[in-house]
C-alpha cells in the first residue's frame, strides 16, 4: 500500500488542478479575445494600474499557498483516518446514498462559509492581523481569476485551509465526495475573483455572493463590507456588513460596480 490512496491524492490535488484550469480559461478569454469585454468589471488598464502585486508575485504566492494547503490536507486525511480503506483491507468504502452525500455537502458549505466569514472579518477588524497577514490579498484591487488565492500564507491557512479542514471533519464526507466539494469551492472562489459579471454564467446566477458582490469588498473603502465567501451572503445580512450594489455600464465599455452604504436598520 502506498503512502496515499488514489482517492486521497485526488482530494489533495484536484483543487489545485481545477484552480489553474478554470483560472486559465478566464485568463485566455480576457487577455486574448474580446468575448468577455462587455462584462469586465475592470479595464485592462485598471488591472495594471490599480494592482500593486505583479502577476509573477501572484503566481509565486498562490503556488506557495497551494503547497501548504496540500501538506495540511495530507496531514488531516492521515490523522483523521476516514480514508478510502473503509473495510480495513485497503479497498474503497461503498458509495453513500445520494441524499446522505447531498446533506454532507450542504453541511460542508455552511461550515466553510461560517468559518471564512468570521476569520475574514477578524482579519479586517484587528489592525495588526490586517497589516501583517491580510493586506497582501488587497494588493489586488482589480481582481482577476488566478489571484483568488493570493495572499500571506498565514492568512491562507487560517481563512481557507483550516476552513476546508473544518468542513471536511464536520460533514463526515468520504474522500470522493470531499474531492468534488473542494473542486466546486475552488471554482466558486476563482469565479468570485474573475472580474467578470456575465448574466449567463450559471455560477453567478445561482449565488448572490458572486464576482460583483465580492468586488465591493475589494474597492477602496469596501474592506468592512461584504465579508461573506464563498457561497452565501447570510452572515453579512445577519450581522450588518452587507452592502448592496448596482451594476452599470462603464464609459468606454464594460461594467462597473457601484456600492451603496449598508442599511443600519437591517
């Protein structure tokens, strides 16, 4: 038996592969075609002038974060011991009924969302944490797809990696279901940072927490609004940090997000 089962390898590496494939599709369409230009939230010039971090720095930072993520994922899988060897002889456990898997998937979504909201808000609320750990992510003021996981490694571990571990442990998902969940969560995170608000995008249509919603958070003065990520907006609405917005046509083409102040009565 090898150090890791095939399912465990998929759980740890699928999110990394999905990240670069999905982000690469956006990158190819935005940099080499005009297909998405009418839906861009930031012009090409804004991406170059508003963003402090260079694209090379972002690639290096994301790869570092993903390396740490893989290492922690392996440790959680081994220590928790759920694994694929459900019958004790190394063979994969039988598949669960669909409704059971769907319920576990839903629990994982809720746990991931709750963890990320409160940790993300904490990063913005404690000045030293924001300055040392989270401000790096906001060096990308005009978000684009493959910058989704860019930031300080400590921020990445506390906000994203540990939230994933908590979702996995709390939901009781088998590795094969966890692989699908983390791949989906990765796609959602990339899409939230893609800088494109296309009405025909099924991911953005299904979730109010989408690229336009998260763009409010990245705007100047928006750092204390719209903390929720990656799926729902419930925590923002319950705790008074939700900021509505409107999408408008931008002079010169594309779209822009105009945020409104949160309603203090809600």
